[in-house]
């Protein structure tokens, strides 16, 4: 069975140690990092207009995707990237406090 998730997204997720790329695993991983999100299956005319079939809305961001798995992956990547940035900022702040 081939994954419906593009190779580029799989590689980026693997960088965060996410190794299962099926819809259920990605949804569960997303739900570990956010309390709420909305996934919308677009009607035919908006899907043609925006060239996507699903829209994931999370916090103040929207992610347009061709598949449910792709939408979950995009949202998960945004959350994981933000978590890494926050961790790096926290570590830099802690190092600054220790040197003062």
C-alpha cells in the first residue's frame, strides 16, 4: 500500500521522529499537540477554486490539502516546528540568565 502523503512531507515529519504516515496515526499525533482543530471537506466549487479538497483550521492558521493525511501532516509540522522554536528560545533565555 502506497502512502497518500507526499514524500517531502514524510521526510519533514521523519525529522521530528514521526514515522507513521497513515491518516489515523497523523490525527492522533496532531491531537497530542493541540486541543482543538477543525477539518473541513470542501464542496466541489471551492475545491476547484482553491485547488484543494480539505482545509484544516487550527488556532489562527489554515492549511489547504488534497487529502486528510496531508492536512493533518501540515498542521502537525506547524505545531512541531513551533514547539522546537519555543524550546530553543527557552534554552537561549536560560543560558543568558546563567551567564548574568
